[in-house]
C-alpha cells in the first residue's frame, strides 16, 4: 500500500493536477478569509469554510476522475490487477494519496486561525474542529469520486458523474422537503429503493438467489410495517433522504456545535465507498 501511495502522490505533483487542486482551494480560502474574517471582522474561521465548501464540488471531480478511469483506458490497470498486492491495498493507496493532497491544503489553512488570534482573538479549538470536519467532508467526496472513477474508462464521465452526485447531495435537503410525507408515498418510494438495491446487489455478486431473497425479505418486512403500524412510515422517506445530507452536518459544526455524529458519518461514508470501490476492482480482477 505504501508503494502505491507514494507513486500516486508523486504523480499528482509531477503534473499540475496536485498544485492546481491545492491552489484552487487556497485561493478561495484566501478570498473568503480576507472578506469575512479580516475585513468584516467575523471571529470564526468556520464562516470562511462554509463559503469554500461549494468549491469542493468543482475540484474533487478533477482530482478523482483519473484515479481508476485513466488506468482502465490505457490498460495499465492490468499491472495492478495481476500484482500480488491485495485490491484493498491498491484502493487505499490511491485513496490516501488523494486525501493527502487535500490534507496539504488543509494544513496550510491552519495558519488562518492563528492570524485571527494575533489580530484580536479567535476560537482556536472551534476553528480547528471545523477544519477537521471540512477535511473529512472532502475525504467523503473523494471516496465517492474514486468509486465513480472505478466504474468507467472515461475521465470525463467520471468527473461529470462525480459532480452530479455531489451536487445532488448538496441539494438533497431541498429535495427532501419537496417529497410527499404520507405513509403510502413512503411505502412506494421505499419499495422502489429495495428493488433498486436488490438489482445493484445482483450486479455486484451475480447471485440471483441471494439478491432475490434479500429483496423479498425487505419487501415483506416493509409491507408488514405498512399494514400493522402505518404511522411509522409517515414522513419516513423524506426524513431518510434528508439524513443522507453531508453538508447539513457540516453546517451544524459551523454553528459551533461539536457534533461527533457528523464526524463519524463522514468516516462511515469514506469507508462505504472505499469498500464499494474495492468490490468493483475485485470483480474486475476475477472477471
């Protein structure tokens, strides 16, 4: 894993991709920091990161699009797939190299709260917790982008797909508020989700029996709940969709509330999409 990590990290700085990624984040951090914290005198660096968070939607697809798509297109992935290294080590090496590039940008931004402290005081603990949350948010975005890249040979499709997914996650709170909250609507939406997940499971494991049993059990359980205690489904689907939001949890931390569940959620998202990427590559190795 260390060899993959070093190789990938060097590749980001042997080209302009790594420096451009870091520079894009730092430029917008500098703009918002100057405008909000230095000129208008806001005492919290979280205000700056709140404005910069939208920039991740643009820069993350750029750094993740080549992680697997480019190697699949140029067929250099065959060297990795036939190597004795476990797929998990390959994926983690690539993932940690991308988060390291993001981490460099975050380490540089750590100077900003210190500057604020010397110019009139700053809530250093709250500011550094916010920087940590921003790093984990970006890491979750990177995990999603890496998974999308593992699904295609086109860097353009990987970038566009990642951007679209991240944009939906950015707007998901507004989307959830528009969804009907009746028990019947929740039942229908959850039914459709179960069918989709069952097909996705089949696509991953190629076992009709297991995916079919999984879908059937979930549908039976959902139907029982609908007829026995319908009130449990009222508003359930909109709330479930809203709970997937990444940015709302970041907003909680921005409001100076140390929400450990948000940090755990970000780490969980990273783990889930790294796992999905491993399964995708593992399937390719044995196909």
